[in-house]
């Protein structure tokens, strides 16, 4: 419910330039912090939360400024709460923000948002780039890391698919309404010009 409420705000804020992007980043950051407050336990002592998914969505749907602000808000929260795995959290959050920004730039160049297949693929990529930081920086042994990879490979693609479908549907509706408004203006201009001829 909060994601759909937020998605309308994000699309409005994106039109407000850098200030809007910063505000959208703070909205996404707040959602990621809430997601960290209620993690999903997948194994004894091991849990996952939605922070990386939301940071990815911030970059993909809000752009670089939104991703940066969201990532900084989440990292600041991790620092303030003295998280034990702060370095690998920073690495994974930064990777999610960069991946989301790359996706945003890809969509911007194509002038259209991706579909469900691309959303699932990005969720898998996110799982793939998030897990190595637990081994490299976090000191997690490879066996435990491989056990965590399976739930991540399920949770991240499905989670990003759901989140992206909610955000993209809202954005597509707004784009359709805007296209309809422009079309009506053109039709009105043509009708007025035709009446001048008569």
C-alpha cells in the first residue's frame, strides 16, 4: 500500500528537477529504512530485508540523484544504528544504486520502461552483485554464502518484479494521460485552424 502511495508522489517529484529528485530519494530512503526494521528470516540467524530492492528501484525510477540520496539515507541509518556488517552493507547498497541508475539510463535512451522479464533479470543481477560482498568484506564462509544465494535469487527477482510493476504501471498511466492531453490540444488547434479557413 505504501509503495503505490509513494509511486504517485515520486512521479510528481521527478518533474520538480533536482529538488524533486532529492525529495524522492528521501521517500525511497524512508521506505528502505522501514524495510530494514522488519527483515525476513530465511535461516537461523540469517535474514534479508528490502533495502537493496528499494535502492535499486530508486535508481531505476528516480534517476541518479534519487538513487544517491536514497543510498546515503540508508547508509547513514546503518551507521547510526551501528550495524555490525557496515562495510558490506555500504558496498551492496552502492552496487544497487549504481545498477538502478544504469537501468534508468538504459530506459531513458530507449524512451520506454522495461517489462517483467527485464525486472526479473535485474532482480537476479542484484542478488548476484549483493552476495559477494558478504564473502569479500563480511567474512562469511562460502558454504553459508551459497545457502543464502538461493533465497536471494528468489526474493530479489520477485520482489523487484512486484515493486517495478507497481511503479511502472503508475508511470505508464501518467504518460498515457499526458499523451492524451497533448493529442487533444493538437486536435483543438487543427479544428480552430480549419474553422478559420471556412
